[in-house]
C-alpha cells in the first residue's frame, strides 16, 4: 500500500461574477507516493501541480476524489484532526524568507512546533541543535534571525523545520527555484541525504525536469490539470513518450552548445507539429 494515494482528484475554484461557474483546475488526477520515495510532480505554471500539493496539505479543498494517507481518508478531516496530522505531513515552500518569521530567532522558529507537539523546552532545544547539524548549519545559528542568512541557508532552516517532527511525507513546493544553480545542487543533495537517513517521502513539485531528475524516483507530468505521463524518473526525463514532456525536456538549458542547438531544433519541430 502506498503512503499517499490520490485518486480521481478534482479541484475547482470560484470565479467572480454573478452566476459564474467555478473553473476546474484539476480534472481527475490520480497518483501515489510510496514510503521513502520521491515522486517528482512537474509541469508549467498553471498546470495544477501546486494545487495538488495544497490540497494534500489541506490548504485547498477537493471538489471530488479521494486523498488517503497511510490508509486513512484525509480529504474531510476536521481542523483539529488536520493539526494532529501535521506531525506526519510537512511542507517546504518556494520562498525560504517569506516562510520564516523574520522577528524570531532560528532557535525559536525550530523550537515552537516541537513544543506545540508536546516536547519540553529543554528537549526541543536539544533537538534544534541536532537539526542544525543535520542540515549543515553552525550551532550559533539558533541565536540569529533569518535575515542574517543567505537564501540557501534560509532554505536549510526551512528544511530543518519540516523534518523536526520526523514526518513521513514532506510536500516540497518549488523548494529550489528561488536559488542559484550551485545552491540548488547543494539543497537537493541535502534532501537526498535526509531521505536516506530518515526514510521520509517527498512529493516534489517543480517546473524543471532537470531538478526532478536529480532527486526523484518516479516522475508525474501535469498539463492543464491532467496527468499526461508518469514513470521512472530516468525514463520520463530522458526519453519521454508525450510531446508535452518532450517540450519540457528540450526547453531546459544545457552547457553543451551542440546539445543546446539540437534542443532548439527539436522545439521548432514540436511547435510546427502543433504540440502544446
């Protein structure tokens, strides 16, 4: 049994205007994430990938379909039950700065959720020291505020906050897209290292096939609210079946000028064939 099972998920958002019909942004999407696995969810802006993550987190409401976590239906949980589930499902957002309270020290940011979940202050502070070491930050980081750190370091703080309660699943919503390429690689390697040590599963949302290839076991491709291709990461990100996935692949920049020229020609060919 999968850790996360999303079945025939549909989400519609209301539109402004008298009697305006809601617009459906997900059209019956089904996917699974196994324990300790990374599923890369990839697509362009507006594809619906972030909506899937927000619905799993309870930040958006499904209009139809089922979301089961560890065999339990979570789509209709009460607010109290969702808070209890937060220990097992955490999130890392795109912007490492806006997701951290600038008025709090890093130690307080990491201690607060642990105390809320029942840890003593003393145990929480000891856990914070271990967390900072786990994500490669010095112990004195606990006494500093987020503004004193670089973007990559702030994302490490956000990752530390997410793994603090030892969750079974982390929803990663474009967690490296705001970082430069070298920092992206460091943060992705940190995600991989944490998964190896803890067995945490990731639903990893990105628009970048190169990023999901680096971190994912399997990849699911979304286009305008529909799941159009899924399979092993090595296959989907190197020899995709669907023309849209091929378009995403050839749109990614590469350092090799010969390969970059080949990709430009492939993009032109796909455009002439009328593929999305």
